[in-house]
């Protein structure tokens, strides 16, 4: 398959690299020092599953990539609209653009720019980041992908991508309803990101404090309630499963939101807790815990913008 990766960071770099290693024609859309390093020395992936050098091509111009079978869309949520506007040279009639981003608004935002027929929902389960230009480091998580058509039809392009992922040794799945996966992950991310960022301590410290751990659960409960109000059929045990997942994570885990906060980077706060509060207000679902996190972190988000 010809695969374009828009946003060659921890997620796009890792999964794009694995797909390239398996023989797919992978093109990374990157910028700055990261792009220069990949062009000079290739993309290096350091992984708990084994280090490798990824045989990818890299450019800063979508027109140099051309039409793709699949585009893995991995930019930060605040860059979604701008990045989607540059996709045209990479799109053919059957191209699948798979959002692998944080947040719950991205698929709608991309669809508004390029058309809903091009967009697949997706979720990546991995802890990975750029540790230096040209180097992506995968430190943990199952390195798993889930994706599917928003309308839940099992199409040929979904089956082809699934086969490509599995041939590359990627644990991939096509759930019966990708919306359930997206909202379940969203609940987990909002709680981990919100608490590690608000208290400036890793997840283990949050778990060890009774009040903080109760707040963690409330964040999950609110997101799940909003998702159900949006018509997503989230199972009765969704909250318990996401809290149990957090209980099983290493004590030293932080979040990408915390990383951006402490490093002075632009933050995805609006795409996470801001989206929960907005959608909750539209649906008449109270979201006081998410509103509190949003209020606590908003000054930092403005400072880092």
C-alpha cells in the first residue's frame, strides 16, 4: 500500500515506520529539524518491541507525496483544520484518511474540509514521542490500532489496511462501532491528562490519594455520560474498565498534555476538557469535574499558545 503519514511524531512515526519495515510505500509529511534529520539519516525508531531503522521517504510538501491509499492523520488536535486543508494532493477517490489523534472532534473537522466519505475513525494505544530530531521512542503501551468507517460498514479499504497492519506485526482491530472505542479512549485520556497535569505528578501519585483518585473517576464518568447523550452505545462497565486500565499503568506515567504544559508547548486542552464541557452543555449533561480541570489549566494553555 502507499501510505502517507501526516504528523510524523510518536504515533505517526512509530506506526508508519512499522508499515514501511513490512514493505509498504510510506511517505512522512514532517517539518523543521525532524524532517531534516529524517532526510539526512532516516527515521530511527527505538522501541520496547525492538529498535529499527524505518525505510521511509520524508517531505514537507504534500504534492511530493501524491495520491495515497491510506493517510494516517496524526497531527495535534489544534492543527487539524490547517493540516486537513493541505491534504488534496494526497487524496484519490478511495483514499482513507484515518485520524489517530487525541480528542473527539477531529473526524468531524477533517470531514468538513475533505468530505465525510474520506474519513475513518481511529485510535492508537501507545506511549511514544519524538525524543530527538529523526528519532521516535516507543516506551510502552500495547502499540495497538483500532479503526473503522464512521457508518460502521466493513469496506474493502478497511480490510486492506487491517491486512497491511497485521502483516507488519501491528496489533490492529476493526471494532463493530469505532465510536465506542473513540469515546472510551477519550474518557481515559481526559482523566489521565487532566489529573497528571492539574497536580503536576505522575499517575501513581494520583492513584495513591483517595480524593485525587475519586476525581479521576468523576472525569471518566462525565465523559461517558456525554458520549451516551451523543448517542454512542457505551457499555455499562465502561467507567469501571477505564479506571481499571489506569490502575494497571506504571506509577510513573504522565500524559502528553502534562509534557506540553511543563515544556512550554501548545496544549490540547480545548480538544480534551473543553470539548467535554461544550458537548455536555449542548446535551444538558453536567460536567463540573472537566470544567474544573479546564479552568485550572486554561491560564497555562493561554501562556503556551
